[in-house]
């Protein structure tokens, strides 16, 4: 009889353990399904190679001064991960850049150089406080308008980066608040409070906080976005950008900025 009790107890414990394991598996499956519904991801892998033969010139005799590489190889990995649950959205865009260069000409023949850089170029945390009001803190390459080389109305970036689509502009750190009452009008306040990953090429000036207020009016065949901006120790600037579809074959764009007192 005792043996029967012990066997029954053992069987009961095995059933409880199996039920617990099944429940835990269900919880993990539910958690995985919940996360999968809210998580999105994509990315790019960009391999690049450059081949050249440096010329022997008085400015660079025997390639001893410029030390120009004959072979340049690079690999850019650009994953993008986003998460959204209810009124909260999170995102991160890490980057890996691996580069290798080899000199095959001149006095430095045989020299090589390699570098691997891993960093977070963009990220964001966004909260839709109300159906028509969104606030966020983020690191991003904030661009607008139709300018190809530069966007005069953009106080945060001097260039658009469109001339070198294979290279990304580094992100700056922003606090942004947007009011979007309908499809025709929006108002956005932006504050660039840190330089993030961005470094102004050739600039010896220290970072300056920049603020801007941008309104956007969208009509059937046109759009207009006036922009008012201010940078620490600088003048108030007023500008804007817009477009007008005159016909199926004609679209007009403008992008301009004016400084106070100019």
C-alpha cells in the first residue's frame, strides 16, 4: 500500500512539473508573439571599393607626402530596430563601419591601414501624449525641404547629404514637440541641445544650442513651411520652404532664409 502512495505521489509531482513546464512554454510563446507584433527591423549592408593609381607629381613626389592608397575597401552595416507599444515608440540605429586601405605606389609601398568603428548614429524615444500632440527625445539627421546640396531654411545642418547617398550624415541630439490637429496643419518646436555624433568638418567653433519653430500648411497642390530659428550668440533667422504643383509637368520649389538685420 505504501508503494502505491509513493508511486501516486511521484506521478502527481510529474504531472505538476509537466503542467508548469507547459504553462511556462505558453507564457514564453505569448511573450514572443507580443514582442513580434510590436518589433520591426530592417537594414543595409553596403560594401564599397576604390582603386586608383596616384600620379607622381611635384606636389606629391613618390607619393611620400599625401600617401594616397591604391586600394580602399569599406563595409557599412546599418541595422534599424523599432519598437512600438500603444502611445510609446522606441528606435535605435547602430552602425558598423570597417575600412581597409593599402598603398601600392611610391615610397610607402606595402603600407596598410585598417579601422573598425561601431556607434549609435540615430535613436529616438517618442510619446504620443494626445492624439494630436507628440513629444520625443532623439538623435537624428533632421532634414526637410527639397534642397539638393543645402537647405537654407534648416538651421541644424548646412548640407543635406544628398550629394553622397552612400554616406550618412551623423545624428544630432534633439528634443521635439509636434502639434498636428489635422492633415492640413502642423506646428513643431525643436531644440538641438547636443552635437551627438556630428562634428562640423573644418570648423573650430564649439557647439551652440539651436532652436527652431516650424509650421507646415498643406493644400491640394501646394505646401508652405515657414521656419523661425535662433542659435546661441547669433541673430534670429526667418526662412521657409515649400512647393507648388503648377501642372502635371511643372513643380516649383523654394527654400530660403534671412537673418535679422541683414
